[in-house]
C-alpha cells in the first residue's frame, strides 16, 4: 500500500472520465436529433422505463418451476434485474410498478398520473423511491436549453405552426411549450431567431436538485407553495413589472424535477390545498407560475408514498376526489415468504461492518418471527403451516391427499402483509445480539432471547404482545427443536439420507401390498411374504396414527404416491409430508445412544467419544463453529433427549 501511486491513479481516472458537454446552437442540435430522433424526443416516463428494463428482464413461466407455481399459480412472473438484488418478496408490487412505467412510457393515461406507494413502515417504499432516483442519477446526460431553470427540452423552441413539418421530417412528436423565462430570452436576446438559441447537456443529481425534486411533509401552519412552484423574487420588483419573467425564481420541486422525478414524502401529511399543484401537473402537464405568470409545461414523474392510515383518512374525504382520480396506487406489503425475508437480512448484514460468525438457522428463526407476526389467523391451518405454504412448500391436509390451497388462504385475509413486525425491528435485534456477543458468534437461541426482550419493551397492546411472545417462546422454539433434532441426528447417523430413503421405500412397498391385499416378493430368495404390519405400525406411531386410522393413512399414502407418478413427478422420502415427518422421527428415536454422546458433560467411552467427535466435525462442515456447536449440542442434550 505504501508504494501505491495515487497520482497515477488520479491521472488515469481523469483521462478516462474526460467529458466535454455539448454546446451549440439549436440548428446544430437539430442535426443530432435527425441522427437519433427517439432519444431526443423521449419524455420522463419513457426514459425511466428504459433505465429499469435495460439491465435485463427475465420472464418466468411458473409451470416450469414447481416452487414458484405453488406460490403464484399459473401466472407469468417477470423479474427485473434492476430490482432483483435489493428487493425481496415483493415481486407483485414491483410488477405493478413496472406496468405503470410501461403504460406511461407508451403515453397512456398513467403518464398523467401520480405513482403512489402505500404500505407499513419498513416495507421498502422509501427504498424503491431511492432506487428510482439513483437510476436517474446514473443515466446519460440530456440536452437542455442553456440557462433554462426548467432544464427543458430544446425541441420546445419549434414554433407551433412549424411543428407538423418538423415532426413529419424527423419522425417524432413534439410535446410542450417554452417556459416564461426562455420565451422572454428568445424574444429579447435572440430576436425570435430560435435557431440561434444555445443548447447544452446536463445530468441528473439528487444532491444538486437537478432533475430530482423532493417534497418533505410541510408544517400545516406554514405551507408555502413556493416549495413546489418557486416564487417571485421581491428584490427585482423595483426593476421589473410583476408579470415580467425576470422576477421569477423557478426553484420549486416541480421546477427542479422537470424531465425527472418529483417525490412527495409522506404525501398526505400535507393539507389538501397544498397538493392542488398535482392536479394540473398530472392531467394538464402544467404547473402554476409564481405570481401572475402563465402556466408552465411540466414533464416529470410524480412519486408519492405514505402509510396506510394516512391513505385511508385521505380517501374517506369525498372532497379529495380530484386528486384520488389522478393516483395509481400500488401496495407494498411486508414480505410473506420466509426464504425471501432471509435474503433481506443477509443483504443488510453484508453491507454492515459486523464480522461475527452467524450459526445456521439464526437468521431463519428471526425471519420466521417477522413472517408469523404478519400472517392473519386462518381457520384452515395453523400459523406455522401457513408460513410454510406461503414459502412455496407443498403441504398436504392431514388424513387426505389434498394439498392445502394457497389461494384460498390468501382469499381469507386480503390485507395480509400490511401489519406486523417490521424488518427494522428484526435488524435491531440482530444488531443487539451481534454487539453483545462475547465469542464473536450468535446462534438461534441468542437471537430468540434478544427478540423476547425487545418484544416485552414494544409499544403495542397487551394482546398483541402475548401473541408475539407466544410465537417466540412456543411456536418458533418448538420448530427450532425439531430442526436441531433432525440436524444433530443427521450429523450423528452416517448416511442419513440413504437410511431415510430405505425406510421410505420399504414402507411404500409394504403399505401398497397391505392396501391391495397382495404379497411381496423377497428380492434375494424370491419367496412371497406377507406385508410387515409391525414395521408399518412402527413408522405410523411416530405421528400418532394407530388402530383403524392406519388403514386410511396407508391408502392415502399409496394413492398420493401414484398421483405423483402419473403426473411425471419424482418420489423420495420427502414427497408426502406426514410420512416424511414419521420417518425422521423414527430415525431420531432409533438412535438411543445419541443422548449419551451428544454433550461433553456426560461420561463417554472411547467409541462414544469417537462418534461425538465425528458428529462435531460433520456439524462444522454444515456451518457451525466450535463455540456455537458446543452451545447447540448442550441445548439439545438438556431439552431434547433428557434421561
């Protein structure tokens, strides 16, 4: 690092990034337009749409992806590379946003509408807005009239009576009119000779308010429209008449955001009268001029967002119909897919400076709490089963071969995802656990404990707090016990997968023979054998099936397996959830010596010690460090296999 030549780096970068903006007359600019007419006549929505689709769009037919089909049905899903690595679990919202931009780019009605995002705190509304602004900031420069406060399109110089000729020759459509300032300059500086008007290039900048205007909530007692449309410079009123364009200071959000974006943050915290500029800016594509000036042409994307309570209050007032009619509302709910929620926290942690080891299932358990809190209760399934179905897992109704229908569950609760635990709550819990870690390692037990403490301090009603604590201390804890039980067993048993498949195939053979009242043929001797009832019962009793219920279960299993084969599916021990659960419990139960070797706190002989060390090595291969492996195995010994 000491020998690194920074001077060379700076010089090379400066040479590579040398940029000379275009400067020329309107007549010279017209030559550029003739070479690429569409680029120079592009309006704001078209520019943004192109920026969003340029990185790539993947169209996915769900029938080719069983996991996605279970979540989306037979819909065609579009995944946009621009959003793919930063936004998770809100594909439907992103597709609606892109439908808005596509229609607006085609100059449909959406090009004269506000794009409004509504959703709970921490769902990603602001992040989506920031992503759109960053995309614009990174876009190529545009051609503007030099010195224009609106950075307007040079084609506005073409007189109305000549536009049909220009449009025919160039193959474009010219929209918009000169702003008052440029109109005055054209007349008084250039004598109406618009071909001499200077044209240059300009970029977009959030920080410098170039093509990006932002409107934060304004104090209701001090709502000055100059924030939106600029003002009259009173220091110049002694020099010029009140209606002279030279007194105008066009520095409002709509002026700054012309040809780019105007963002309204928490839009409905403002008084309705303050938002009236939206009405003409959308439908008529023009904004009021400060003072007594004429209306000014506006070509920009108006973005707005707020929470649902403010939206409901605003729309309940019938006097707001004019604004409501100009809004395209897109809901941005919380993520309801466990795998996608996990990606959110992994992304945030990657961007942080934390470098602690995170044990397997830690982020999954935290994510599980977030998802469970967002799900509405169902009469069809319990909360955890619903979480798994929403995650694209195939769940079969107990005592039946019928799969639980995800669309019926969604129909039950159409407002699902608009309330619950925010991603910020979970991240703060992860941050706390990481900060308090003494061994530079956190595990599921630590994060559950942290979330319990944080939940007890939450500002929610007591019923809600009890529901959340129930998820943490009961539902998630039990699910983690099952997960860790299977994981430790897998680490302990050599060839776990092979043994599970063997049990599955044997059960299927014997159950089929039992149901069809046939015999099995021994593959070695060729001898015909009766179905092994005791073996079947030893599997079934793991999930509480006995007596007359066994016959129904065996019939369900065989008919379900044949239905998979008929549809071209592949059979394995995970194919039928109840049987998978029974086989895993059977394997765990059969390992009698596991409880004696699972922790170093017990006295073990040489053989048991060897098995323990082999198990630890297997767990370390699966992502555990020495510390969290020791913590988890002690927890398992004390909570899962007590003598």
